[in-house]
């Protein structure tokens, strides 16, 4: 028996979803995995600029929606891959798109292909959630009026393919983001470093950014080459990474900004200052 996704079946499935439900599915597709807490921050925001007055209320409503989406087969838990941290209980549950949710989003785009789910490793999942955490924090700063987000693309949408002397290469940022204020916009590639990568691998990645800049592709596309923002866990890692880049005589250290996680949004907003070469004027 063939499992056919007719327009009627798609319409039936859509009838189960609210606008916010669809946005949650899209976020899970975009980031590949999200914890309950991250889904709450992205779709049930709290506080003066949010939809809910308290985190407790937002979390309760978020859990209710996620359990309904799970019961309807749109999302599923990632079992046996607990990621360390302060989050406990249901807020720490990690979700991914289940087969029905994944196929529905593809059907909306007219994409007939199927994706086979592979349980992620703990290290991959921890990194994925860290990238999503940066994005959620950026969205919260946007809501607070720090800057506007014009574009935000995680992997693989932010990857860049280019030619080198050895053949085709692909630059794989963790995130590409364009922020703006009323006067300027800034383009930034983001690398989330959890301190687990050996420094030679970080230097190799930094060199790939410089090689890509030399092609001029990005400058032709957007008028500027994005800043490269390395977000690291602590001051010691920042110092070691900064020193490693400076020791490489063929690397332009000015291309890279290194910041601790606690200062990441300050560093991101700093790219909108007048002296930053990765910004451009916004046309009136």
C-alpha cells in the first residue's frame, strides 16, 4: 500500500496546527533540535517585550503545546541524549521533528524527498543547542530594541561553497546573521566554540574564512564581507584562541572577533558601530 500525501491529507494535518504550532515546527526544522526551554524562549517569550508575564506560565503553556504536537505525531523526544547544564525536568527535554512534521513541511514546499532520522551524538546535540541558544538570545535582544534581525540562518543554509586551487571547498559557519539599526546593517558569521575543539582545527577553520574572503563572492553579493564572531565559553579559551590566531602570520587577525558567551550580544551589537568595516549604510 502506497502512503500518498494528497492535498486532502495535507489539509487534514494543517487543521490540527495553529500558527504558533507551525512556527515551532519550522524552528525545529531550522535548528534540527531544540530543548523545551529554547522553544519557550523562541515562541512563548516572557517579560515586558514577551507574551507572558512569568517564565512559569510560559513553560506550562509551552509544555502543553509540545505534548499535543507529540501526541499528534508532529514532534518527538530525543531519547538517551541528555545534555549537561542547569536545566532540569521537562524544560530540559530535547525535541526534533517526527516523521509527520518533517514530511508536512516538505509537502508544503512541494518537496517529495524523505529524510531519514539519525540519533545525534551528545557532542553534536550540545553544539546544536548552543547555536540555537545564541539565536534565541539574539531574538530576545531584538524584542528589547537592541537591534533588528534582517536575516538569521543556521546550518546548512548559511554554508558557502567556493573554489580553491585544490578544488571546491565549503565554508560551514554555525550561523549567519544580519542585524541592523535605522542607519546601518552588519553582516556576521558566528562560530560557537564550546572549548572542545583542538586549536589547530580552529585555526584551519579561520584560514577557510580568509580564503573565502579572498574570492570576493560575499562582497559581490552583499557589498561587505561579514565579520567572523567566535563565541567561546570563558576568558582562558578567548585568550588561547586570540593568541593562536595572532601567531599565524598569514592570518588577518582583524577579521576575527573573539568574545565570551556572556558578552556575545554586546559584541554582536558592536558591529553596528561606525568604525566597523562589516557594516553598510541602509538606504533611506
